[in-house]
């Protein structure tokens, strides 16, 4: 993430944890590790000390491509006026209220 | 514990905000101020004023350093814990402190400072950590007292940081606060066990520990508001939510009753209930001692820093070997 990182610094990994079966993996933080195997082990110690997870993913931070926060408005705001994409847009008779 | 960072800032370089330069920057600044006023969270890649970034790097890294150095006084007692149960608890607590340090370093790194730079600042003595960890842990009762008073004060300070305007810091604090509540409870319970089931000598040791830790604990909230020149800006930015004096008062009000339950005396003869204020009044705090410890001249400053530097240097070959091993495995993994 930082250009200031020295060569000797272990690379940064992002950590994703599945808290229990049936749920999705959720980003929970990052850590430095020499390789992915070590990142998995350390993620267990750092992020799941209290049974917070049943599965862990790690990915090198420099492998993630993210949307630019500067483009936020252009990317996401056009959805604002498309209210017809939501079920609440449609008024139905009360007898059908649960459709 | 760790808002001390801001109070020491003005004494170092870059304590005051820079003048705004271009029209572009002015627009950014205005948008930023509006977001702060609206109570929005700021994320790592969002535009932020240099001084906001700098203040955060300093505060978050000092907080991280405090967690890491904070392992030393307690680590001192792991091998001498009185029972296997207490040993397991203390190990878990110290492991938590390591974890908290890591969450916080990661949050500080999102602001564009590398881990190695942060460590360099700690190891060279340029960066500070909480003054409390420069006091020695002389007896086992110090462990319970640290849990009760030091972690108690830390939690009081940290809970408002969960609403800090900088989101990566706020997220780290939510996790830390959730994990840390056991720290204070285990400390109180450990002391309560000694006070209810212990010998007279053991009870006297609990009182001795409380006598030594009380004043340093209430100093953890930092200097009085009048002497905390950076607080106002940090409040404005939503980095700090409650003033030093208000947090200290809150802590004292909560602790007086706990001390009574425990059967110990807090070493302040001027501690009196003020009916009008509906708060406890306390005696004068020795701020000279505080600044002396912050300035590097506390009972254990040199010992703590040298233990930390030694651990870092002794581990250098492990870090290098792990990287070399990873580099060797790289072509194999690609081929697979």
C-alpha cells in the first residue's frame, strides 16, 4: 500500500473470515506475513482468538483492484433515481400486501 | 489511555495546522469539513488535510506502541503466576495486547506510513507510548491492579474512539473494546479473590499495589484540559470525543464504588463526594511526575525500550529467513 515500505518488510495481506457455516467471508483486517501460508496461520491467531471464524481467506493487498473513491458519485449515484428497482415502488391493494 | 499522543504533539514538530494553499485544496477542505460535521466516516483513500493525517498517524501509532510495550510489564509475571488458571488468563490477556497492537499498526499503515517506519520511530525513541507502562510490576497483585485500574482507564478512554471519524481506526477500536472488557473483569476478580480469601499479608499487598497504581492510572487521561492545546482541533475533527478531564472524572466516579466493594483505600485523602457537582472531587495530581515519565525519565523507560529493541533485533534473522523461504517457494507455487 505504501511506497515507503522497505524491501525487508513482509508483504501485506488482507484477511477475510467466515464467521460460521452458511455465511459469506467478510473482510476483517490486514496483517504482514512472509507468504500466504504464514498469513493464514497468523490470521488465525490475530483475528480468531475467540472462535470468530470457521474459515479464513487471505489475499495480498497489492493484488486487490478497488474502485476509485473519487469516482464514487459517477459510479453509484445513477442508481439513486431508479426506485422502480425496489419492491416498495409498487403500490398494490392491501389484500396483496404480502406479495 | 492513548490520547496522550495529542498532548505531546505541540511539544514536537508540526504541531499546528498548515495554511491552506490552492483553490482546489480549499474546495477539498470544505468538503472534508462538511463530511466531518455530518458525522460521516473518513476512509483511507478519501481526501484529508495533512494535519488530520499526521495527527492520526501519531495517535494510532502511539496507541499501537502502547499495546506492544504494554505486554512487557505483564509478561514479567507469566512464568510466576500463582495458578495454572491465572497463568492461562494472563497469557490470553498478553496475547490480546499483541493482537490489539497489530490491528492498530494496520490502521496506521492505511494512512501511508510503513510498519518499519512506525517501528523505527518507537525504537529510536522518537515516538511515545502511554506513560503508564514505565512503572514496574513488583508483585503479583500488580497484575490484578493493572487489569482493574489501568485497563479500566484504557476502556474508559477507548470506548469513545469507536466513534472516531477515521473509519479504519474506529473499526479497530470496536474490536479492541469488545475483547478488552474481560481484561478489567479478570483483574478485579483476581483482587477480589485475594481480598476475600487471602491472608493479611496478601491483602496488604493488594493495598500496596493500589497505592502505587492509582495516581499513574488517573494520569493516563492526559493533562488537564487547560493544558491540552491540541484537544480542541481533535474534537473538531471527531478524532477525540470527550475531554481529558471529563473522562478522568468519569473514571474516578466509577472506581470509588468499586474500591469500596473490594475493601481497599484509594490513596487520595482529598477524595470527597461533592453533592453540588454530583461527582467525586480529587486531590491535586503531580503533573511534574507525568511530564517526567513522558519525557523519558520514568522508573522503567530505559528498560522497556531496550527490551523492545532487543526483541526486534533478536528476531531479525527469523524475519529474513521467512522471506528467503517464501522466495524459494514462489516458483514452485506458480508451477503447481
